[in-house]
C-alpha cells in the first residue's frame, strides 16, 4: 500500500488507561510499515517479586493495564477494517509475574458477582524466563514461551472505555490467538483507526483463570493493513490454518452466540456458504474455547479450520 | 478385578428416556468385562432423509434421546467411582443425520431463552459415512470420523432425570472427549452404579452449535472398573495426555467455575499441588472448551496436559 | 364439580424428597373438597434453637425439603390444568427459623457458582411467632405474619425431580404470592395430577436472599379444581387484583423471559389482546419481581393488574 | 448549604450521547438551587406517529438517548456523594411514544443475545396524554401518569460511556423509583460531579419489557445536595418509606447480588445492623424488582421499608 515501508519503533512517554478516541496519536504509521511497540505490563511493573502482593503493590495504582497508543494508521477511515499482522513479541525482561488480586478472577466472588465472603488469600508467583522456558520454584513446573498480546484495540465510536474491557473494538480480550503469525482484524470507527496495545503475556491458559496471566514487559512488532470499505462488527483472527471470531459479553453464552454468529456471517459472506449450511458446518467441525472468564465481559473464540472451507462443489 | 473377564453384547428391547435409579437393570456386568452396547440415535431413527424435518418426523415422539440401560456393575456401591474405559465405537449404519429443531439450538431462542420471534427455517442434513469419511452434498465438505458418545451416565441419587440433561451424573454432556481411548469417571450413588449410554455422534464441533451433532446408531464397547471408596463430584475424563473435568450448569460461566474448581481439587488431591498453586497452573496452562451450548445446561471441559503434572521438586 | 364436598385432613406418615410421579398417592381427593394438609418445615424440624447451626443440625439429613404428597385429585388427566385455591395457612408451632447454610444462598458462592473461598460464618435466627407478630431479639425488629407455601407442585412428566427445584411443575418456587386468597394453576401430566406441598414460610422477602425464609411447620387448607382440556406450560397465579406467571430458569433473565412470554400468551389467549399489544401493555404496566435467587433455578414473577385488562373497545 | 438558592432553567443547545467527564459544563449550579432541566426523548423526537417505525425513523440517528448536561454542581469533589432530590417532572408535549426496535428488547434476540432468527415485526404506539391519563386506541387501555427519569447520571471516572448504559454512575437505569418525591444518591468522581439527565418516561412497567417505555419530552426540576467525604459505590434511592439500591450487571443475578450487598452495607454502616443480621432482615422483608431487562446491563432494585429499620433494642 505504501511504496516505501518504514521501520518504526515506539517507546511511549506515558500510557493510556482507556481506549480513547480523543487522545492525541503518539505516532503516525502507514500500512506496510514494520512497527515495533514497547509495552508495559498490566501492573505497570509494580509487581517484581513474590513479596509484592497485589493489595500493597497496587495500592497506589489508580488505573491498571497501561496501553501504548494510539497509533494513527494512515488511510484508515470509519467503515474500514484494520488488519494487524503480528510479527513478533520479544520480552524486555527475564521474568513474568502473576498474582491473586482480591475479589478478581474466575474462582472468586468479584465486584459484580458479589458475595459477603472474605477474599482469597493473596499470593504472587514470579516465573523465570530463560530462552523459551518459564519456571517457577513454588510449582516446580516448566512451561514453554507462547507469547501473545492480552490487549489490542482500536478506539471505540464516541465512547472512551477502560483498558480492562474487551468488546467489539478488541480490547482486553486475553485471547492466546492474538499471537505472532496471526492477523487480527478490527472495525474502524475513527480516522486513523487509533490503535492501542499492551498487556503482553508470556503465556496463558484458556480462560485466564485467576485473572492474571504471565505478565511481561515486551516489544511487539506489527504490520498494519487497511481494508477499505469493508466493515466488520467483532474482532476476527486468521492463522495459517484457522479463521476465528472473538465475541465478548456476559453471560458467557452470549459471547459464544456472538462469536459463532459472526463466524457464520463470515462463511456466508466470503466463503459462499448458505447461512444454515454454515450453521451446520460449525455444529460438526467448529472450535469454541474460552479466552477469558475474568474480565469485564468474557471473551470466547469460535473457529473453523480452513481445510473445511475448500468446497468440492 | 475379575478372574475371568467376559465378553457381553447388549441389544436393548426398549429404551429409557430418563436416567432412572428405579428401572430394572437390563444386564449385570463385572469390572473387566468387555461390554458391547447397541445404541439408537437421539431421534430413535425417526430421521432418515433430508425430507424428514424435525417438526414432522418427531411429532409422534413423546420423548427423545433413548438410552440403553441401566447396566448393573457388580461391586459398585454409593461412594465409589465408576471408571468407564471406552474401547471403540462402531457405526451400525452408513449415514449420520443432523437437523434444525424449532426453538432448539445455540443460535435460536428456545423454550427457556424465550422470545416472541418465529423459529428458524427447518432443514435436515444427511451425511454419508464411508469408512472414516463423512460427506454431505449440500455443504460440499468432507469431514473425518471422530466418534464419541453424546450421552453416558449413572443413575442420580433419588432423582430420575431426563436423558436430555447433563449433570454431575454425566448424562447428555455432548463432550467430544467421551471417545474411544479415553476413560470417563462418574460418581456412584446406587448399588451397581446403574449405567446408561446412547446418543452416539459420528463427530461434533465444540459447542454442538445447532443442537444436533452427526447422529448415528452404533455399538460401543466399554470396560468398567470400580474405584472403591473414592467419591468424586463431577465427571472426570482421562486421555493419554490430559486429565479433564466436565462441569454442567447455566449460565455458562458456572459450568466453567465447576469444571475448573474440580480440576484444582483433583490436582490438589492426587498430584500434590497446593490449591493456590494449582489455580496458578491452570491459569497459565489449562484448557477450557465448550462441549455443548444447547442442552438443558451447558457443559464445559477444563483440562491440563499430564506433561505439566510431573513436578521437578 | 362434586355434589358433596368433603373436609379432608392429611397427616403424612412420611415425606417425599422428590416430586415423584411413581409414588403411591397418600390420599384421593375430589375437586371442591376442603383439604387440610400438614407440612413439616424445610429442615424436617431439625433446627429449633439458635444453637442449631446448619452444618451440625443437618449433618444427618440426606435430603431436605420434605413434601407431603402426592394427593390424587379425582378427574385430573394429562392435558388438564389443576387449580389450587389456597384458603389458609396456620402455623403448628410458635416460632419460625432461618439459618445460613454453608455455600447456599444469594450472597455466597455455591455448589454451582463455585469459588475457592471459605464459606460465610454460620448463624441461626429463631423468630418468635405471637399472633401475627414475628420478633427476633438479635435483630430487634418486628415483622408481620405473611404466610405462604414455599413449595407446591404436581409430579412432572416422566421425571422425578428434587423437592429443592422449581420448574414448570411449580415446585420450590419460594414465591410469596403462593398465599391464602390466591389460586395457583399448574399443568397436569399424570392421572390425578399428583399434588405435593410443603416448606411453609411465615414470611419472606423478594429473592429469599440468604436462601432460608422464616421456616415453619403448618397446616394448609386448599380446594382443588380441575380445568379440563386446558393445558398451560408454566405456573400461573391469580389474586383478587392481579394475574401472574412464575418462570424458573438460569440465568435470571431467562426466568424473566419465560414469565413475561407466558403472561403475554395468557393475555392473548384469554383477554383478547393482540400479541404485540400485550407486549406493549406489560412494558408500560407490568410487574416483575424476584421470588427466589437461591434455588436450583431462579423464580421470577411477571404480573399485570386486572384493572388494566378491562378494555374500552 | 447556600445562603441564596436560585431558580435555574436549562434549555440545552445540543445533547450528549455519552456520560462524558470531558465535556464542558452547560451550567454551574449550587446545592439548594431549584434547577429545571429540559430533556428530549430517547429518540430525539424522531417518532411522532404510529407510522414512524423505528427502522425508518431512526435510520439517520447515529446515536440515541440524548442527554442534557453536564451540570457542574459547586462543591462536589471526587469522593463525595451527590444527592439529587427530584421535585417534579412536567411533560412538554401531550403524547408519549413507544415502539419496537428491531433486535432490541426483552423478548427478542439482540445484538448480544444473538440468534439467526428474523426480528419481530415493527410497531409504534402513540399514547395520548391528557392530564394524568394515558390512552392508546389500539390497546383500548387507560393508564395513569407515573413519570420518572429513565436516565440520570454523573460522569464516570476516566471513561466516557454511552448514554444507553446503566452502571455505578447511574445512567440509563430505567428504574421507576427515579421519580418525583424521591432522592437519588450518586458517587462523585469528577470536580462538580458533572450531572446528566434525560429519557423521561410518562410511566413504565417493571423490566421495561419491549425496551421502550412511554417516552416523553419533559422538564424536570431537581435540587442538588453534596454530601462531603462520603463515598458510595452504586446508586442509592430514598423515598418516604423505603431505602433502595440499584445494581446493574449481566447476568441478571449479578445485578441482584450487587443491589443487595450494597443495601446490606448501607444497613450496616448507617443503621447499626450487624452484617449477617442485615442479610437476615433482607431475606425476610426485602424487596427486589427488575427495573430494566433490556439495556446494556440489567438494573435491579433492592429495597427495605424504613419501618423495619427502627430497632427496638
């Protein structure tokens, strides 16, 4: 799209805690540029050791999940789709952290699923990152490095929404498929799309159960493309072998309904399936996993393998 | 467990439409016996061609999802766990069917998620089964044979519950991991456990989106074991490389909470993890997919790979 | 309906813990008979003082919520509606009890909304009942006597379901409008309808928040009627000034959808409203309160005042 | 609080479609001032006759639910509580409208509870307002004038949120108790509180079933007070005889949990009840109704009559 793609590196001066259509872009980039973005972790690096429990380490943090952005992508206009090809995620420190935050997570009562019970005990885990190995002494377990961006968004239409929220704009989806090698597609509501990212994870299970993945500081490299005149309603992801849609809602079944309906519309619109046939195909061959069950809304990922989309007729 | 394991084949005279602790066992089997059980499909074979739409073909069916059972497993007593090793599933016809049932499925309003809208159009798909290939002309897609039992249960404690329901007793979970090679563990509340199965599927996507998988008649071969004095609360599944728990509830997040909590208790009880460390491990490495989003409650499967359970310390 | 209405008093020999279509009727009664039924409380009178905390007092109780029944109502056949006019509820002791049951209630995690948190502390409240005054020393508050039956059911179709469950069959709805002066309508699936009741409450707030109302032993007097050939799908209630439908489901919005849809169908079927006009009327004038937010499913009550049903045209 | 209370009348030049902490105040008022605010209806008066169906009349409306505001209330600072006493609501036209909006409402699939079904038919109702009587010819029903403000908010902390959303900031709660004679308490996150209101209703049933109440243009008169140094978490309402809390969340049970927990904390903090005793009191005497089951989150109202709060001890 551009004749001379640049290499751009972005080190933010400060962060945004909302996906904000009104914030001044920190950089203007063009489709095709290789853009490397430095990101802080979800706690803005306040947790560094297992002694840093959340209730103390985060006591002075008015807001969490700092985002780098927005980036203004040249040529993106309302009604377009922004394609974000994720090239790489490199850690910028040699450890990842996770912690239990009082009244936050999948297996505790929360600020909205409220009960009168006491919170869970607090505990912090620091995982050493050595090459592609993650180890923690308390657990005595070794995991492999499978990095992704927990948060990746465009600015919403009119609203300025907390960076803790997932939604049609992407946001804090905490979906492991937002990873190197994959392309994420987002709706565009503002001139320049206004892209934000942050909250990189060294890895995470499906559901992000305790609410805090293996949080890292990182630099991520992406290449943008703008698909003119094509409007989508929810984030789409494409990998080598699958196409996916992320739906975010509560209760969780609504997220599943959104993700699958949008995937059916994708199969209908771009792969030539009759709508009910697409419904049938997903029934027999679709994937459906939980990205997060801990954020302001839950994110579910509906998918279908590309090999099932080559039709014989 | 028995000195002389038998081979038993069970062709039912009639079916049960409830998981019933009061129904007379149709067979008594022993742990170690190879038990082959013939099963009808969820529609009791009323749908055979694409012209058999549900509203007509099922008009005379007072109840659906016929089960073969109960089988009385010698030695099983309340407070034990029944282990069901699934050896094989063989089709007993050369096609599978799926259909849209009015006001039933994941992307329609239903009898409980009620709206004033009209139902979706009706459509039936017949898939030809040839070796391990499934083909349907309308879709022009080829899928592979990945059979499992949609329904597998023990009789509940005191209650007699519809064969359409999943629950702590197993039941109509519609979870693809209830498949050959895997072992399913169920709580025992009645003498002889009182095992039921049926509703075999040639394959199914995660979520069983339209509510009807690729329904087949089949014969399944299982071997039972009884784990004396060990009580579990929800169905567990073990494959070569993973351990899993199935939670069934509404809203869907409750199914996720159940499945993950039970899996944590499993890691704590049998793998030596501290409870919060197990919570941490699932957060970073657990799996969480939707089995069904269409039945009386939703079934979610939480899992962890066995390779992460060998602790270095 | 009968030429000579009898007066019948029923003191049960034992109780049923399920709504069971297979249990032998304990009495046969006719429409028009004045039937007085003795009921135990939900804990089968195991809690009598504030020292009787649930974890101890209920330790030997395998099942809770004992029901008196079934009563066989002459002339009731599948496809009919059973009308239950509630004449009176009289206490048979001079106190009511409430208690916190671990992991049960509206503001605690539960067996299905599971978390890893500790349960709430235990506490039992005994309320003195003196005429129509209820007093408790710990609270220092006086409440008035507003009795109703927490549980009132017919046997389901085929299934035998826990007496803790509400549903289309009525059951453990915990709806304060199941009270003297009102008539409850239930679907009939079995010959004789097979009526059960129990779980009387001296009073209860909307939602039955902690899960345990002011539990009493009582004798209730009802008069049955059978409406031949009229089938309903969910419990209906009629008071002097309102008509109501009780929907029971999870998540709570599904209970609200059921109750309102059924009420619209009632307005359409019996009051001559166009379906969308009935939707409009409930939008502007309907009532919608929470009966219980603690049982196996939640019960919501949709209502409309009769004064709005007299149409000018 | 002020020595000379003023009378202020506010006719907005334009509207805000978000609860926006960044928008310039349209007026500065002081506690004690009688402030009369003109409001447009939720459709910005685009629907005036029964021929104005939503899909056409609203086709040019990019955003809905226009708000008048923000008003800067002198003396209000973050950490305070804003008290809004509602003095009166007067209609500024002689009719109210309601309509069915495609894929919006309580008994239809929606943008989040998505299905593949067609939308409901469209229909618009115009209700004539004559004194305190509302009549509609299609229904042939007469309702009485019971006006309230569907939307009443302070600007959130950091975020700018759609005027269609209810939340901790108040917002589009659609709760009939936001009516003349009552006082609404809201948290303050911004200097001046930044108050918004709009969306007046001639009346509405509990649940706002079809999603659109009897929408009117109006002028509302309120008097503000600022409670210094008192922070609350969710909107509170006080009437002559009850205190109430509004919780907004999905699924609906979470809204009920929030409202009741906050009400318990209120009883504990200001009425001297032990926390568990307050839980007990609400169990036996609390109210719990559905304000809306149609907005971005559901709003439930927990309440207790003041007569139960005068303790004998």
